[in-house]
DNA sequence: GTAGCTATACTTAGCGA
DNA sequence: ATCGCTAAGTATAGCTA
C-alpha cells in the first residue's frame, strides 16, 4: 500500500468501516478456499461491538463442492462407507438449508442455528466408531484420488 | 506463486496438509488483524468431518486488545461490565473443572466435551442481549482455545 | 513430515469520481 | 457513502535440505 499498515485500531470511523468491509470479504474468501482445497468445513464469526452486529459466515460454497463431489462418486457405488458419508452430507445440507431460511432474522438466531448445525454434524461423526471413521477416511481419500487422476488424464 | 492456484480439492495428502497448515496460519493472522484494526471480536472454526477433529482459532491477541479497549472506554459504566466479566469467569472456571475431570479419559470424550460446551454457549446466547454478545463471543473463544490447548498438550 | 526460501499471485490502503 | 483503480505490501506454491 501507499503506506505500511500500522497494526492498530483505526480511529477514523469511515476508514475503519471501509477497511472492515474489505478485509471481511478477504477473510471469507480465504476460509472458503481452505474448505475447498483441503476438504474441511469451516466458518468465521465476527462480532462488531460498535453497531451490535454479528456476522456469521458458514462456508457455503466450499462445503458445497465437497458435497457434490461426494454425491457424484457415491452414485456408482453403495458401500457402507458411502452410506455413512451420505448421511453426514445430507444432514449438513439440511442444516445449511435451515440456515438459509433464517437469513433475514435476528443475528442472535443465526448464532443459535450455527451452534445447532455444528452439533448436528458433530453428533453424526461421533456416532461412528473409530474404525469406521478410519475406513471412511481412507475410502474417501481413495475416491477423491481416482477422480483427480481421471481429471488429470483428460486435461493432459 | 510459481503456478496459478487451481481452486480444487488437493488429492495428495501431504500437499494438502502442508497447504492446510500454511493457509490456516494465514487465516488466523488475517482474523487477528481485523480484530485489531477494526475493534471487532472474531474467531474461525474449522471442522474436519473425516477425522473428527475440530480446530478452533480464537483470536487471542486481537480479542485481548478489544477487551482492554472496551473496558477502558466504558470505565464510567463499570457495573454492568464487571457483572458480565464475573459471569464469563465463572463459566471459564466451570469449563476448566469439567476438563480436569476428563484428563485421563479417551480423546473421543474430549470431543464430546467440546460439543457440550458449544451447547452451553448456545443456551447462554439465548439469555443475552445483542450488546452482551460481544463478550460472549470472546468467552466462547477462550473456552474452546483452552480445550484445544489441553487436547494438544495431551496428544504431544 | 517439516522448516525455510523465493518468485509470483493475491490482498488492500489510499485516492479520485 | 460506495466503487474502481493501482501501488505497495502480504501470503503462499513449489522447492530445497
């Protein structure tokens, strides 16, 4: 930038808000990219004490791609592992749908739902045994590798 | 970079992990900077459904500055702040206590505890005003970080 | 597997319309 | 205030050890 960033609170309100909006957007993008690149579900929560706003970013786009990839690969195969992951993904999708419907409601309710969604997804995973999770992980890994190889073969 | 990033799941496990760690660090920094520059409390939560890991990055340093600034600017209105702080401290103490009791149990149980604390936070949210949510956010961050630190310490 | 490096892609502060 | 621009900082992919 024209000037090296001084890492301190920006006292000017307008400048602070401008920076806030720009960086907020950047963080959302980064979190979304992490989800897509590494196949994890992630979210960011920012609470602004000056205007009592709470903003929550479930990582929709990144997670969506993971879900889609899973559904595509599971269409051809019906193993136990796939059923398990399918169940998890279905519930994630359902939770995400509910969140979408609350978009216009009170910020407090968004936090509520976020927590609920976290619980749902976590409980599903927790219901699996350690061995099942390991198998599931390996299976998913293998499937994703196969797909990637296919894509690479086509592109080359 | 040497090559333009293709925004897709990284099939190679080692490369994915390396990218994950690098970007995770970058996101923490960004969130921390946003907190400092704009005076907001923020956190990032990344959940990997395939290995039951939940990683939480409370923006410790940034949030700390926010708390200090908040307390300084509202020194005239200390009654309410002190009450809020008391509630937060009580809950941190409770969380530590429960965590201590799980010291010798299985790692899976610690995940259960994490989610239990999430639910607790949710219930607490329901009883708070929008103004109070800022402190709650910080509370959640601290509590989850404590648990994360404890788990890491045990696993190392 | 992870720690440091560097070239390059990406982000963003300050402006101007 | 919001947008687009672009210079100037940052983050990080691919490497090396």
